[in-house]
C-alpha cells in the first residue's frame, strides 16, 4: 500500500512539473474558432485587453510654453482691434475653430471676443455657456490673449464685421498676406475656419503643417480650454460609468466606442481618398473587423447614434450588447438635453464618450477621428483601433493601432512631451 501511494504521489508531482513547463514555455496559444471551422491565430479577449493596455501611456505633460509664439512687431504695443468667431458643426470642429481664432488674435495682438455656438454656419445660435464653462474659458484664454465677452458694437455700428476665411492650422505667412491688410483697415474681423474634405483631413491636420511656428497659440487653445459645464459633464460621466458597469458585469473589462454617426451612414461617404486608401467603413464592416480580431458577442459597444437605427441592425447581429445614447441616459440626464440646444448636446456627448472610452474605433477617418484621437493621446488613452484592408490571418488587435499613435504623426505630439 505504501508503494502504491508513493507511486501515485510521484505521478502527481510529475503532472505539476509538466504543467509548469507548458506555462513557462508558453505552449498555450490564443487561437479561437470561427464559424467555418478554421482556426486563426487571433487573440482571445483577455489577451487583446492586455496588449492594448500596454499601448496606454501616462498622461502627457504640456510643453508648448517652451517655444513662445511669434507676435507681429507692431502688435507688441497695445492693439485696439478685435477678432470674432463662431463655434459650429459640433465639438470636434469647436476644438480646431477656437485654436485658429486664438492663433490669429494672438499674432495680431487683437482682443478675442468669446463666440456663440451654431449648429451650422447659418443655423440657430445658442449661448456658449449652454454647453461650456465660460469662466474657465476666460481664465484659460487670458493666459494667451486678451479676451472679452462683449461684442464691440462701437466698431461695427450695427453692421456685421467682414469675414475672413482661414485654413485650419493657419500659418503666420497666411495671416500676414491674407488677414493683416483687412485687419489694419477695419480693426475688427470675423474669422471662419475652413477644413479640407474628409478624404484628406488627417494628412493636412497632422503632417501637413508639422513645424507651424504658431503651434504654441494653438496648443494652448485646443487642450484644456473648452471645458464642459458641470451639468453636461455629469451626463457624459454617467454614460461612461454605466458602460463600464455593464462591461464589468459581463466580465468584459473594457467597452468599445464606435463612431457610426447616422449622417455618415445615410450619406454613404466615399470609401477611398484621392490616393486610393480606404477611409470609410459601413456598420457591418466594422462589426466584421472587430469579430475578426477577437472581440466576442459579450463585448459592450457604444455607437454614436442618439437612438436606434435600422442601419445598425447588422452590427447588433454580431454584437448584441450594443448601446446608444437614448438607452443609457437617465431621465434626469434627458431633462438636460431638452430644448433648442438638444442636437448640439447630443453631439457633445458622443464626442466626449468616444474620448473617454476604453477603446475607440472610427468608421471614417475625418476630423471627428482626428480630434478624438488628440484628446485621447493627451490623456494617455492610446487604444484606438483603425480598420484597414490587411488580410493576414495572423493579424491581431495591436496590428490595427492608429498610425497617429504607432507613428506619432498627430499634431498633439507638437504640444505635449
């Protein structure tokens, strides 16, 4: 009997040694089975999460004050002129528009007039304070330029000021040639930013003006200035917290925000840019992409549509745990969204949920993607997955990391270090 017990103990010890060696040598693979019974070397969800978390960094530190921006020589003395502007088309445009206005006002030594908000250039107007914290904006901008809340009616005499269009990330040379002559004559201008088409926006905003000498002005304006008013931030925080709770309850440690704005799906944006690169993906294609790299049906997904649309049915077929704004916001939160400002607030919620989500996936490479990426990189949230036409069966989530991060091509790297 003792011999048998000794033999059994020896066998048990041998099994533990073999198991330890398998773990040590990483003999466990992370393959998953797909519906057609093929086995692909894709990561399981815990492995994807682990690899994506390694891509995260610490919150970056501002370094734009290391290089003071140039100021027009004659503006170094007190200037009596004004620059006005509007925030239009949603928060992803607001960030760039305020940066351009600050760059122009700062270089000319002009006083910047706080803007109103419009859904479009010719749309209805709402107050800046309906969405953003005005006192915070004043404090931040006063560190860079002179700023006022009051329209200088004594200069316009009831007439609207002349409008000058400037390219996003306007340069010193452009201001001198196109803006300064009109500013000298009128002493008041309205600045209107224009943006390239979605097919070329990412190239222009990042690599196109990489050494722009006005970056210090722009960085100050873009990051930390447009702070949401507390009531709106509470709604955003509640949506993000609800999504994280849902993920935790399903043992899925991270949730994904996917940009599938209804207007993009309706308008059927061009799928390729001028160079033939794929820049737009439909909802079904995004779902297939996420499934291909290993995300399963229990994954919690937030999509940027205020309520459910038939355009999303194909997506929900793959990811049944898909949520929209309407299904996540409490009655108290919905009360804050009523009224004429409702459509703009809904855009704000989508933008900031995408900026704060665990993982972000764009369906189109446009300004929304670019400015969400900037917000995320600045706060160390580097998990941005971008679909592409890679066909390798060995591809995993980290192979689809946004080139903004993998190649550090985003403008945000000019602002932080």
